[in-house]
């Protein structure tokens, strides 16, 4: 083994399984819309190129879980950092208790190829047909075939994009001139 030997215990803190959010790498936040209900997700990823399949993790205790089981489609919406407060409001409220569109004032419409709503303030939007749901203990993983992709013209240049990153425990940042914001 080459290199300097370090004292592991002085450099790292070992976390218990229950405290997993403290060990997460910051994740880009997306807003998923199922039918008329938006909800935030930080655990999502492309899983296949051809066809393009996208997966999102959904908390089974949330109102959105039952909606995703009942629906055949959903959208994945990537809002810029300037919408941080709206993103946070959507993530901290329940669609069966409050109209999230009224408290955020985000622009939205029905998708072009799906029944679920899309958020037109987004930089990128995926319209997805639900393919499969895999249940785990407290979350499920939902797979959708991306049937349409929308990109905001002129905004996908690296110098213009500022995505919202979630660190857990209401802590956010962006990759451009990082500044942590606790809400």
C-alpha cells in the first residue's frame, strides 16, 4: 500500500444505519407530478438509455404513494435553484391537505402525452409512462418510460443552469457558488 497512512477514527465519523441522511451525497431535487399532485424527490436516476427509463423513489407513507400506484403516468420536473422556496413547500406539505399549486404559484399544465401535470417553470421535463413499481420496506421504486422530453430553450448552457441540491434535514445548496441554505 502506497501513500500516507492516516488515523481513520480521527478523519471519519461512522454513522449508524438510522442516520443515513447525514451520509448522503447532495442530490439534485426533482418534482414529480402524479395526476394533479406534485411532490419532491431527491432519489431518482436514469436506469436505461434505449428506451429511456427513469426511476424515482417514493416514500410509502406519503399521499403521493397511493397516487403513483393508481396512475399510469407521471412527470419529472427539474426546477432551477431560484424556485427553492416552492420546492421546499411542495416537499413539506401533503396534497390531500393543501392545494400545492395555490401555495407555490408555479406555472403548470397537463402534459402533452400524459394525463399528469407538468411544471412549465422547469428547465427539463420528462413525461413518463409507468412501467413497474418495486416495493421496499419504507419506499418504492417507480420506473417510467420517458415518452417525451422537454428542455427550456437557451437555459441548458452550463453557465446558466443552477440546479437545487438536497443534503437532507432541510439543507439545500446549488453547484454554482455553493451556499448552504437551511429552511
